C-alpha cells in the first residue's frame, strides 16, 4: 500500500497570509508530480503550488479564500 503524505506550502518567498484563489483538485482526484494543486494570490504575485509527487488526493485542508503561508498544510 502506498504511503500517505501531507503536502505543505513550499517556500513562497517573503509572502505570508496569501489567499487561495483556485482549488484545482478535489478529493479522489489522481494527480501527477508537478501538477498544480492550488493557486495563491498576494497583492504582488500569483503562485501555483504543484504536487511534489503523483498520487490520489485523500483530503484537502484548505478552501477558497483561506490564507496560507509557507508550511501551511494543503
């Protein structure tokens, strides 16, 4: 059985409390490595957060409008 892993927001530079503007996956979706999971938007930039590995989405800990920072659980 494949191991489960938690995915956290990687280093996004000097940004904190960045808003989730798009959820591009749902529970049950199969994803490939480097596929974009969510999109974040600050006042200065839009950042796509990719999956570090292939697998199946078991749960999402974020929703539209949530504010995330580096290390936040996705």
